[in-house]
């Protein structure tokens, strides 16, 4: 009578094949995640920077102030940047930085927030140490 169980050799061959497949497939998924994060960050920066420049054009060559950045970008404003009916909104929300999942905006590049903003130059960057030069 013949046994219906697998032999040890057959099981070892299956384990070796699965190991080889995992060493090939897993790095590809890791690269895809990093590519997606970089693409998301780049897109967010392009959109936000374009909206900051549009704000500047519509507000007498003045960038949004740091203290009122969220309000000035997310609400309608007048020519002076106060709540009013004339311009905006420029953004629906401030996106999370895809590398550190933070929305906080700071004036210092120190990696403890999602974003960096300089109201004098209009410079808006990722504030995560690795991508703050984009």
C-alpha cells in the first residue's frame, strides 16, 4: 500500500523554491513603496508651491505669513490676506509628508515637523532631513 504523505525531500524542495521566490519578490515591493512615497512628496510640493505663487500674485507680491499660513491657504481672503471674498481658497488641506506622516509646518529645518515654510522667500519644503532639498 502506497503512502499519500509528502517525503522530506519534496518538502525541502518546496521550502527552497519559496525562499528563492521571496528573495526576488520582496525587494521589488520595497522599491515600489519608496517610489510611491517620493512621487507623492514631489507632487504635493509642486501643487503647494504653485498655490503659494498664485497667492503671491493675487496679494500684492506678498507670500502667506507663517502665522496665518493655514488660514490664508485654506480660506478665501482679501488683497491684504485677511478673511474676505476676493481670492482663494488655494488648498483644501495641508497634506501629510509621506515620509514622516506629519502635517505640522515649522520655520526651522529640524526634522520635527512635516513641512518647512519661509514666509520671506515663499520656500516650502519637506522637513524630514532626507528630502528637505527637494
